[in-house]
C-alpha cells in the first residue's frame, strides 16, 4: 500500500476522525455549490448551449423568491466559468424577459467580483472593470424591476451594487425599502444589507452603542460600523427566527462570541431549521453559521450533528471569516468539533447523548 494511502487509512480510523462520526471524508468536501437535479439540468443544458431549461426553471420559481435567488446565482456562476454565449442567445431572443435580465444581472455581479480578484491585471484595470460591471448590473436590475414589479430579486441585486460601489445611504435605503415591500423576510437580501451595514463608514460610532471586545482589527473590520451591524442583525432576528443566523454572522465577522444574544440566536436558528427551515434552498448557510457558533461556544457534539447534516457543502459565506479559504475553514472547524466531542461509542458508554440535527 502506498504511503499516502496508508496515511489516509490511518487518519480515517483515528479516534476523532470525521468518518467515525458519520461525516464525509475531508477529500469529499467542496466549496463549490452543490446543485439539485433541476438546477443541474439547467446548467448542463447551458453547457450544451441551450438557455431554454434555464428559462423554464426561472419561470417556475413563482413566489419562492429564495429559490429564484439560488437559481440565478447558480446560472451566473456557470456563465462566468464557462462559455456564456447561451446567456447572450437568451437575451437576443427574449430581450424583454425579466428572467433573462435578472440572470444577466447576477452574471454581471459575479463577473465584477472575478475582475476585482484578477491579480494578473493591474490594480487600476481591476478597479475600472469592477466598477463598470457593477454600474451595468445596476442598470439591468432597474430594467428587471420595471418588467417584474413584484419580484424582490432585482432590489436584492441593487443592495449588492450599493455595497460594491459604496453608494450613499439614500441609494441603499431605497433599494432596502423596495425589497422589504416585496418580501420583508428575504434572507439573502438581509445578508446583503448586513454586509453594507458592516462595511459602511457613513455613520460614525453611535454614542453608547455596543462595541466588540476585543475590537476587530481595523484593517479587516471597520470598528465604527460594528454597532450598526449588530443592531441591524438584532432587529432582523426579532422579526423572525429565519433571520437569527444574521446575528451569528456578525459574531463570526467580529470573532466575538461572548455576547448574551449568541445563545438565543443559536436556539432560534436551531428551532427554525428543525421546524421546516432545513427544506429551504439556503438552509446550508444557516446551518454553517450555526455549526461555527456551536464550536466557538464549546458545544462540540451539537456542532458535529450540524456538520453531519451539511455533508460536503463548504460554500457558505460564514467560512470567509474563519480561514484563508472556505474549504480550509470548514475542515479546520469540523476537525475541532470532532476532537472535542466524544465518539458515538464513548458517548453511549458514558450515558451521554446529543440532540439530533435538524432533518
């Protein structure tokens, strides 16, 4: 047996190995979004140059706005990674389709990020390309909003533009109001709004507002926006358990887990997942934030249950605040949970038990 294969076999059967807790092997974990059958069909058809399955998919999302958001994100990622001619063909054949325009807007937002991270290009070129793509995305989102006035998706996309271009408060406020008018509990939109609030330098430190201890590093986290982000997350969590994970995102961004609101947010997020939230398209993002929170607050056995439910999905934004890559952060946090929780056999001998993960 080759030495590397032997090492993998030994690691797989070590006392705290993920496999001994019913978790997937490290090699199976991926930061790429895992597509369900319907999304995969649309993406595979796009690879063959056909836009029609994507069109049918978006036409059937109806009022399931989170599903619509997930779909346009997946289609945009594919269009940026591969030949995106299918999307141009779609726009040429249906130039006034809000579905085509919304998918194109998502592609512009995705492409803007790719341009900004392209270290092979000079910084000035990256900045110009990034800004140009975001301005185009704003224009296209405006077109989609006029053609589909009930859809909150274009307004969520405008929140992404407001963050990327550092637009003033009034621009953000308009998009935020329009989004809430259409879907007051739009979870992806709330996450985008939180990002704007966190990075905003538009409001100074509020006198008497809560501050993290220790204060986040100023090069990574603008300290003056922490209180505003915290208040925003708290207000959202009060409106619905489905938004409690935002409070955990703030804790992850600041690496500040001692706030009294954290246990309540853990409980609310766990309850939401258990009571039907696990069936939503974005459940993995909530579960990832919950798994991290459980590890950081010493509840390792419960965290293992959440990692078991996550399987090999390491694409959630919370991992960006933990390690150099999403996958590395996922694996490091999962390993910590496994090291500090008893194996199933040991737990049985001690009479210990953990609550099962939300289905």
